[in-house]
């Protein structure tokens, strides 16, 4: 760790803005949270982040060890079509 870095760990947050049914959806995990959205959107975001963390684990890396560009590429790759 570089001397100017803190020991805080990274987290990912997904925010859905298309909720019209009045439900408050919150999914929390160790390293991510998904808040809001329609049921479909919330489920897609959750699935995307779960798969992203699975791929990182397969690579033997943590979120803290990964570059932002790598995370962005994994999120894009793991977003359900």
C-alpha cells in the first residue's frame, strides 16, 4: 500500500431509479450494496455484482487489488443481456 493510501476497503454501490411500485429494495453484501429500482432492475444489478465478484475470486484478486478499468469491464461483461 502506498503511503498516501488509507486502509479503507472499496465497495460498489448500485442505484436503481426506475421504481414505480413503491417497494423499497435494498440488497447488502460484504463488498457491495444495491438500492432501489424496479424488481427487474434490482435483480439485474445484484446478479451483475455477484458475478463480478465471482470473476474476481476466480482471478485470485480482491476489489481492492483491481484497477477501476478492470472492474468496469467485468461489470459490463457480467450485466445480463
